[in-house]
C-alpha cells in the first residue's frame, strides 16, 4: 500500500525529533504499536475519582458535602495554576496577563454561585448530625485558598487589620505571616486559644506558607501589575473583579451557607473546628483587599457593604 506523503513527512519529523535526543524512533513506534487505545475513563482516572468519597456516617447528604468540597479544591487548583503561569512567564504580556485573570475570575464566579449546592442541596437536620463526626476537620483548613492569597498580593495586605499598620514598615515576611488574619479566626470561642483545627493546619502547612510568601514576594499578581502594566484599564478591571469575588462575594456566599446551617436562636452553633466564623467570615470585619491601591478611600471604608445589602 502506498504511504500518504503527509504521513511520510510526519515520520521524518519524528525521526529528527528523537535523533536530537539520541533515541531510536523505531523503538518508540514499537511501543505505540503495542499500547492500548486511550479511553475517556482512563484519561481522567474516573474509577479513582469516584472512589475518593468516603462518608464517615450513614447520612446520604454527607456525600454531597464531600463532593462539593472536592470540586471547590479542584477550582482552587486551577486558579493557582493560572497564577503560576502568569508569575513564571518569561516574556509576560498584557494580553496574557488579562486573559489569565479572566480565567481566574470565571473560576471564582463558578465558586460563588456553587454554594447553592450546599445551601439548598442538603437537609439541615442531616448536616447538623453528620458534621459532628467530622471534628476537628474544617473547611478553614483549605491550604490552597491560603496559597491563592499569598500569590495574589503583598503579605502585609493579609495581616490582621488591627496589626496591619504596625507591621507595614517591616519587610520580614515571616513576621507578617505570624499575624495573618485567618489565624485569629481559628480560636476557641470561649478562651481565645488556638483550636486543634488551627494547630493541625499550622503543623502541616505553615512552612509552605512561609516559603510561598518569600517565593512570590516580587512576583505576586500585584507586583507584576505594578511592574509591567500599571495604569492598564483592562488589567485594573480584571483585578478589581477578582478582588471583589475572592474577598467579598466568595466569603459572603460562605457566610450565607454557615448562617443557614449554624445559626440558631438564641445562640449560634459552633463550627466543626470550633472556629469563630461569625467574626472570621464577614468581609467588613477583616477588610482583606488584594489590591487596595485600585480602590477609592470610600470603597475601602465600605468594603463589602454593597454586596451584603444586595444579599
């Protein structure tokens, strides 16, 4: 049978490719000849994926809770992947910067809207029972979300608001990380001491957070904007949208979910990790802003107010 000239040309190119690496193309073709055809379920490891839901109780809605958080972590992973591409781009352009920010915004929009799966998708009675089997685990222990924060802005913008001004003159990343806002959100409601949830979290991840803070010190999203694209209307628009989603709309959606399940008159039900969610989640308390220079004094003073009134 006569070979298609295009096919012959492709084989020649492959031969050149492998010759550069000192490899024999025919050996690789033998491997291709014996390899099985790729299937959808093997490519995405479907069987493994579907084996990763292991409820701790017999309540059916616990599976919804697990899958929802797994999906959330996958979106966080995509956001980090986009930030990594921006930070490590050898010749970063405004077009690439804006397009990747568009992707990040899209992921956060999906995350914000996805909370309906939790708010409207589980029976409150089931949740309040199976949640007690999850102690001291908490969604607070999402390291990927903390990494998104550290890769997006200067660390000082993540310091507890009460201590931000005092630490602003210091450039010691380690000292600033010791005062990150979320650490005060995982204290015992009664004593103010660290919860087991926070102790576990810091033991596993604090070294990574310090390393990430140092690694992105000069290449977080704010630094890259300030260095390469300062004043770009397109970049500013995307960064403001990202800031609003990550630090107002996403926490607000989380707050709405927590309030739906954990609010009870005359007192609130503690979160699974004993975290002080009433003080930790509302955007107006923490006032975490990735890009404060892109917002007016009035907008910063009323951070999150418009979105809260809307909801």
